């Protein structure tokens, strides 16, 4: 059975359940690089371009980890999946960056996926992927439908409040009774940013777990119903942001500040990210219009230390908790 390697980075946190189902249904074994470790990050930093953002460096590290474990690497050129916004240019050039930077890697499956090219473009892309493994048209179409169903189940779990890692585990093992949502806490924070930064516990220095341990319920853009986000339109701008994840993060900020009473908003931004230089400013401007909701930006890079992040988070949570208690006493 052929083995396809899927790096556990970037779009992994959004589409892995789809890809896993699709490849398994066409008779291909999926191998992933697993959780990020210091070793993976170090390999990525060594191999990637020096001025790349940290999520891209991490992707390089995950590819290095997979290169001897798989017959093919799955690095599609994902341009657009909603017919409206496109992914950051680094996503578009990802297969080329990997191919021209790393030696001795398995063949890359880099099918272009762009739903602006017609309603059937997604199915066509998966038919092309299936052709690498000799899968028949009917097998691919069946696998595609089952993969869509798996992705729907995954997104419903995210909307209930589970993190991607928990939701993937629940899809694999629906009877896992250990995975339950945390009880309602006194504080509820929104954490905004790109899913591949927030949910990678190594590079985000475990921000979500740290907040949970401090007694804070956490909400991310993935936990919000996409319909509510789409209602935010262009967030008061003349036109929407071009990049898919930036557009989603801004819509989430707009929705959370205006319609969902969270106690604070944190924006996790990645060092070296071009779109973030714009996005962070827009979120800051939105925060300034809602001074009753504390806001903080945290920047991560390959040198972010556990202790420094913990200290900043503790101080912020403490400040928000005292402020809330003071307001409760006044009223
Ligand atoms: S959006 Fe920013 S962090 Fe994400 S890949 Fe592009 S440059 Fe890197």
C-alpha cells in the first residue's frame, strides 16, 4: 500500500480529517509528522529561508521529519477554497519552496486547488490526486463524499468548543469519555490568530492549555459558527481582506468585540508574517472602539520562551479578573 506523508502543520488543522478519509478510502496509507518538537522546529529553522515566517519554517521541519517515512508528500497548492479569498502567497508557493530547498525528498503531490475556476474544480483536483494512485473515478467520487462528511463532523465538533486535536481524536474514537468540554468558568477569553499557530502547542507555547489552567474558558475563530462570521461582511472596510485566514481572524474580532461578550481578546501573531502587519493594526483599531474589553497582542517566533509567555499571560489574566471583580462590586 502506498504511503502519503501529510505534514502536521498549516492546513493540517483545518483539513486533516478530510484528507485522512479521502486517502484511506482510495486505499492509501496516511503518515503524519505528529506533534511539533524542538527537533522538528530546529530542522525547519535550518532548512527554510531565513526571512520566512515561523509557521513556514515549522512546515519545513515537519517535511524533514516525514521524508523517510512516506512514498509521496501531500503539499497541494491551495489557492482558494471559498471562491472569494485566497490563501497567503506563501501557501501558493509552498510546493516550489519545498521542492527547491530540500534534497532527497519523495515526489510531491502539488495539485492546484482553486474554486474560483468553477463549481467542479474541487472534485477535479481530487480526481487528479486519485490518478496518482490509480484510483477509479467512482472510487474517488465515493471517497470525496465520505471525506466531506468527515469534515462536516469535524467542524461541528469545533463549533461545540473542542480544539482541532480533540476533535480529531473524537472522530477517531467517538466513545472517548475523557474528552469533555471544560466547565463554565468565570472568565471567557477569545484567542485570535492563525489556526496553525494557535493550535500548535509547541510554537504557541501552549497558550490554550495555560489559559485553561488559569481558569479561563477559551473561544477561537474555529469555535464560531461560520454563518455568524460571514454576516460581518467587510468589517467596515471598503473591501474584504484578500487572505483567507486574515479575513477570518478580522471577522472573528469584529463579531467578538461587537456581539459576543468575552472578557478579553488576545491576538497571537507570528513573527515575519506579512499579512499580520495589516491584520494586527485592523484588530487594534477595532479594540480601540471597545475599550471595555481588554486586548493584548502576543508575538511568537522560534525563540519564544515558555517562562516569558507564562508571565505575560498570568499578569493579563490577573488584571482582567481583578477588573471584573471590581465592576461586580460597583454594581
Ligand atoms: S499568513 Fe502569515 S503566518 Fe501564515 S503563512 Fe502567510 S506569512 Fe506565514
